[in-house]
């Protein structure tokens, strides 16, 4: 343990005691506390050892955390109680030290708290460290809400692990859409150049708002008479190049019988049907049309234009209620209960062809089934998809690490579409700010081959819209 000091309390160099769930959530958290020191109670090491067996994400993170600890401890001095430097070639910004619980720490927990329980043992270490180092801020870091509540009830300082959060306030998350001010053309159209190329009109504008735009961001101005919808194709601090959109709300531009019902859906179809866009992220509540539009665009580009060879659909298998246990059958049959949304949307798309009657619909359904493959996330590691249309549904339940594993599966000619609703996260320890979907939306904004749209308006039914507002 670090030597006791008698100097005044120093908040510049804090001592963080990590709970096991922090390491299981992010093994690199060992190197995320910059100049501050961290302490691992012995019970944390015991729990890491218990969690290391298995093929789940938690087990993999437990093994990775143990490997990091092994690398750190292998270079430890003979007097390990003096602390081990965390700085390495890969983590130069980390200048703190790691302390391991090498001896029994005296503490006084309330009598009704079970001493053999891991959470209480860790709280006891925090309490003992606080008494031992009265000159320093000793803080418990845990992803467990109840653990933090118990710590504060005991007069201990506790906080969540924030380092993995992309944004503190998800209201600031990039929406992919920008409403132009009413005086936009007066402010930015003085030296404007415009031309027509391949049925699209291009506008080169100059002004202060250009610096706040991103490439592939949609901009609009609705004055009631001549609404303007465009996408940013080039941008710098002073200028921006805007290109008008294809109007997918018109029946002549329908995609597999589907037309856009609102402004954001039109933006989405412009992204999905653009062969230059390799990565698309869609956010929105249930009923906004994410799955339907994505499937329609996929079928059009697989069966009509033959830009991609097949559609691959995958999602995280997190149950909303009680788990129903193991499922029989092949990989695709096991995934069937999780693909209810896919089945519902396939039925809608299959009804668009009325000319062939029942036999025609049956033949179309069989053709579609042969080109749509359902895959499990568990078997994605190591794969490479060539010329595929990859749909990642319910992506809000993915961690940033899982999202990286999936997106890096894309080979040449593959388009990846991630969609979800960050208000409906079912995975433990994930929040709106730390979800893998939030992570990629923020990291990919402005890249010339990616696009994002947040859909705001539900199109399912008036009942669903009203329920979403009042319930």
C-alpha cells in the first residue's frame, strides 16, 4: 500500500479503488486515470479469476484485464507495496501507479453487512484506505449503482466510470441533419456558384455557417413554397458544396414499392441508395421506419441493381423478459425468435407485388429468403464479408469493442448499416453515452464515405405514436 503522508489533502493526485465490473466492462480502464493512482482490492483479483472461463464478452474482458495486470506486475519492483508505474509505450498519458492489496486493511463495516460478500469486502478496503490516507481523495469507481449507493451511505466518495462515455449529454449527439436559418441565402449566397450535373444541382456557398457543417450532413430550409433539401459533399471553414437530393417521396422513385413519408426518411434513402456511402447509422424510436427502409434499399440493390450479392442481418440476442433457454436447430433457426422485426418488414415488402397473385408472392418470398441470411454475432470474429449488404439491428446493445469487431468485418464492396434506439438499451452497464452505437455515430461523422440520420417522426400508426408520447 502507498505510504501514509501527513501533508494537506491533495486532490491533484487521487487514489481510485476500482470495482471488478469496471475491469470487466473496459480492461483498458487500468490506463485511463492519467496522473492518478489506482488500487485493486484482493477480492477484485479473485472475481477476475472466477470470471475468466467462457466465451462471453465478460470472460474475454476478464482474461484481457488479467493479461494487462500480468504485464504490469512483471516489471514490478521488489517492494510491490510502493506501487507499480502504469506508464507504457502504448499508454504514455498514464503516469499514475497501481497498488495491490498486499495486507489486511482494518475497517469497521456495520454489523448487518456480510463480510464474506465481495462488494462489502471492497467497501471495507475503501473505508480502510480512506483512514490510512487522510491526506488524499480516495474514490470508489463502480458501474454498479447499488454499490455506489452503499458507499455513499457509509460516507465514502463513489462515482461511475465515465471514461468510456462519448458524450455526457446525448442531446448533443450528432443528428446528421441541419436546419438552415431563414436568412441563409442572404448570408451565404452572395458569391454563390451553381451548376447541374447528372440531374442534381450543386451550390457552392460561402459564409460563417459552413464551418459548422459536416460532409454528408443533410441541410434543409422549408419556407412553405420552395423547400430546399440538400447534402453537404465538401466543406471547409468558409465554403461548402451542397448537392440537391433525389426525391424518394415521389412514387416514380419508389424503392421496392416503398416511398419516403417524411423528410428524414427521404434523407435515409438518399444515404442507403448512394453506392459511395459504405457506412450508415440510423437512430430513432420504434416505428420510424429504420428497418423497413434499410431492407427495401437492400433488396433493391441486391435483386435489381445487383450491387451487392446478398443481405446479412445480425443483432444482439438480449432478451427483454425472462430468457427461454437454449433453442434447437441451425444457427439461422436459433436466430429466428430474435428476428420478429425482420419478418414483419419482409411481409410488408412482399405485399407490394400484387400482379403475380399468391403464386407470384410465394415465388418472390422464396427469392428474397435465398438472398437474406441471418447470422449470429457469436460467430462474426475472423470473418470477412465481400460485396455484402450488412444490417446490424438493435446496435444500441453493442459495446464499442463489439461494434469495432463487427464493422471491421467489412471487405471490399460491402455496405454496413447500423440502426437502433439508444433509449432502449438492455445490456447491463451500457448507457446512452457509452453505447457502441453512440460511439460510431460520433467517430464517423464527417467521413466522406459514411452518413447518419436521426429519425424523429414515427410512421407506424396513430396508436403507436400516441403511446410513445404518453406512456
